[in-house]
C-alpha cells in the first residue's frame, strides 16, 4: 500500500493523488483516486469500502506514512483481523509490489496524458 501524489487534478472532484494497493498473492492491483490532503479517516473509509467487496490478504504492508501509523488504523486492523506491517525506511524492497505498480502507473500517465 503506497501513495502516488502530485498528479494533475482530474475527475469530477479534482482528484490529485492515488492510493495503490497490490494483493501480494494474486498480484492484482487496486487504485483508489483520492486527494493528497485526505485525512487518515478519509483514507480508511475508502479502503474498507473497497475491501468489503473484495477478498483481501490478512497481512498488509505499508510504508510509514503518518496516515497508516495512527491509532485509528491499529483499531481498524484489529476489527478486521488483519495485520499491518510497516516497511523499513529507505528499503523499498519490502513493499516491492506497490513500488513496481507505482512505476507502471506513472509510466502510463506520462505516455497517455502528457504528464
């Protein structure tokens, strides 16, 4: 789970960021359009609405973004029976699937949107 920020505004609500989630086992990517300044609560609501309709892994890897380290997230993961593991600083290999998907997404945006 990781962020792509500083995107050109788009959509009916001028989204300027994207939250990237990649299932570790099926390698299926999920992209959530959002705003760069969305709160942890906004992000949590978006993710759990998405995951309520999808099968998901019991172990979620994320970077140490303050939105993911709050007590809110700890409570949500406890409620859903998942474990949130954090990647080590300056060690992107831990969250390699999300990092690769972000690279692919940025390449697509550059090629098709002249970004």
